[in-house]
C-alpha cells in the first residue's frame, strides 16, 4: 500500500506593510548651529520628514528656535505665512511677546534646555494632531494677558473674545439659521440696510471674505 504523500507546505504571501505616514516639518533657527542641530535631530527620526529650503511650504508643523524670543523672531514667524501649527523652542520668552507668538500659530512651547529629542518629536506629533503643549508658567501668563485684553480692550468697546458685539452675535446666529438679511431685520426690528452694514462691518474687521466665513468664525468662537 502506498502511503499518502505529505501535503506540500503552503506559504501565504505576506500582506504589504502600510507605509508610515511621516510628519512634514520645516525648521527655522536664529543661528546656523541651532538650525543644523535641530535639523539633524529631526532627520534621525523615522516618523518625521524634514522639508528643505527656507521655511518650506506645504508642511504639517513649523519648528522655530531662538535663544531669546525678540521682535525679530516674532516677525520671522509672521513672514512664514503658513497655516501650519508652530512648535517654539526658546531659551527665554518675554511676557510681552506671548500674545504675538500665539497670533503666529504657536501651539507648543519648549524651553531650550529641556528640549530633548523625545520631547521635541513629541511636541511635533501633538502639534500635527491639533493639540498643544505649554509650560504651566507660560499658560498662566497667557491666560492673564487674555483676561487683561478682555477687560482693557474688548469689554470697553462692547466686544467679546470673538471680537463681536452682542448685536453682531445676534446677526451671526440668525445667518447660521439660514435667514437672509430681510428676515434678520424683521426678526431683530432692524432695517435691511442696518443688517447689511452690520455684516459688512464684521467681515471687514475680522478680514473675512463672505457670510459663510463669518458663520464659520462664529462656530469656532462658540457664539453659534
């Protein structure tokens, strides 16, 4: 009797591994030594791709580094003109520049002496995912400045943190409901011209292009 031949060992093809999605980062530093050090550190990480060129466009995160944040550093951040979130590595951050760096898109701040490779890459990942990292003292100073801004600048002008007056908020909320200017005027007992003037004043002051962007601003600010 012939014995059955053993079944051939079947080797299943391995599924193709999904490529790791790397975070695109551009680096700026106030001096060439720091620039080179940051670039080499980030290039050594598989999860990060460092875009070359001065403040390369189309990146996920910008990393700015300076021993001391000065007016020139803040101006450089503004010149970047990118919508990417910014990780700021600084030896010294003067309180007077806090609101300025926030306006430039800074979402994470690392003290230069504490910016290890792991912390830097961690901050880049947090920024790329829409989060933020601020040291407790920086956060405290920032909150105090926001409160001072509200008390000394916004409140005396009848504005809230979104830069809108109560009357303007009413108009934005009705726009969000889909009402046109005539319907809004009837609801609020204003003339249609008054409603149009209110909308124009808001879009001009907030540098918005149209009513859709105005409604979106209201949603982000939490007034709608």
